[in-house]
C-alpha cells in the first residue's frame, strides 16, 4: 500500500512537515503562531523559548555571531540585536553560526520529530506491528521516552498507529471481485475472528459492505429552512452523520449524493422529521443542547479536536492555538484548522467557535457570514440567560 494514498498518513505527514521538520533549511517558514514582530521575537529570545526555534534567528552585531532563540549564551543588549527569518539570511549578512546552539543544524525538537517520522515509516513498512523496544532502538531512544514522545506528536500510541495501518491495508484490499478473507489475512490479521467488530469504527460499516462501495447502506435525510438559509440533516442507523448549510435544497441534495454515492438515500419519514426539528431548534438556540446520537467518522487526531470543540460553551470562542493546547499538541494549530475544515456536523461539532489568535474570524466550511451569524446569535442568547439569572438572584 502506498503511504501517500493513506489519508491518516497524509495528515500526520502534513503536521510533521509543517510543525516539526524543515526539509529545506535555507527556506524555513515560520508557523502560524510564530513570533511575527520584533517585539515578540525579543520576548521569545529573553525567555529562551525552544518553541520559537526555527521561526527566526537573531544576530549580535558586536560579536558577529547568530543564534537560535533558545541559545544559552549570554543575553545580548537589545540595540545590538538583528533578527532574521532564515539562518541563510544571517550568513549572507556576514554573521557566522554560534558553535554553542548550532543554528544551521537541526534543533533537538526537529530531531525528535524526525525520529518519530522514521518510526512511522518503519511501522508502515512492517506486515506485523513492530515491538516497542525494537522501534525505540531503531530511532535511538529509550522505550519509555519513545512511547511518550510518539503519543505526544502523533496523538496515538505506536500500537494504535500500527493498528490503523493494518486496518487501512484491509480497507485497500476490500475491492470488488476480491476475497474478504484473503484481504483480512493480507492486511496482517491473524484470523478473521472479531475483524468485523474491530473495523466497524474505522470503516463505518462491515468489510463486506465497504467492498461494495456502501451499496445498500441506508441513509435518511431531510432539508429544512433555518435562520442561516437551508440545513440538511442525514443519519445512518448509528446516528446523525451530516449537518450542512446551503443556499438551496438542490445544492445540499447534490452534495449529499456525491458524498454517499452508492448508499441508499431515503427522504425523511414522519419519525425522522422529529430529528430534523431538534437539529433546527438546536441551530437556533445551541444552549438547549442536542439529544441525538451522532455517527462521527474521523482520524484519531480529528476525533480529539472535535471532542475539544464540543467542550467550548455557546457564546464563547477559542483560538486554534488554544484548542491545540487543550489536546496536548501546542504546535498543531494548523492541523487543528484542517480538522475544523473537515467537520461533517455543523454546530453539533461547533467549529464556528474557533477563531484566530487575534480574535478575528477565519474561514468556515459553510461561509464566513454564517459563522458570524452563529456567534452573534449565541452571544445574544448567552446575554439574555445571564440577565435572567442576575434578575432572579436579586429577588
């Protein structure tokens, strides 16, 4: 199986390349949350912030040396400091690299990330999940530290990551005309016992159903008006699998058919109409909550992000960086933004409550104006509730 064809691996590779590694060290680009102004850079320098390494470099005019922000050398005077976005620019300006922090070499943070990428590659290339001690030895780390670092950077343990690869191989092997049993064994499963239960969460259906392209899987749906235009609600037997906004019912219907091309899409019946009514009422007043089962499919990282979003109270917001902090991935703001953009359940997973670090609104899958309207509605609703609570307390 080609690693680049695996959506889980594409996400992880993208996160590593953007957040932890610098393949072209003459063209390093600062991350979204990197210090952007000279004042912010000076503050990071004085704090010797290792998280700022790679986002900028500073040179001391009196010594002719340039360093990374975390360098342990004696702090320079501000008037003698010049900042550079790339170490190559510092050298072109006539400065030489510090022998202590070696700014033109990979930082410890980058080396750790590269070790984990190497471990991921070893897992991908192995038919059987490698032992933890063997993986740790291959990248030159102790088993305990390797396990902790892997989970911090990837979001899952090495064993869980290996399980994902094995199930992805099964997914790729379940093609029309092939044998389900053969695909199970070729994916690395010792037997077919329990495979159906283990893969249900990943595939969203049984292996045999996935093999036929979801043909026969029934999805109920309905489209109703709401204060944001039109809203589509769709559900499998497990729960609501899609909540989407659109300008017209036709656009929403086409979007659903293209997403579930071989499923049996069935228009709403009277029993489903109650679900739709609950969703539209929830969109209008999120503080009421949504008491419906959800059928949420996503990678381990996406699931962690979406769970964190559901913890943001109505009427409040959080930055992408803050969400990254909450899930234990402080450098993953970009990956958090991608997870928000992949959200299939508008409002139920409140990605509209995530904003830029400066408080300004950023992109929204269903339009920036809808995002603004949702936030304004929630803020107004929260203000009314707070006012009522205060009035009750005065009596």
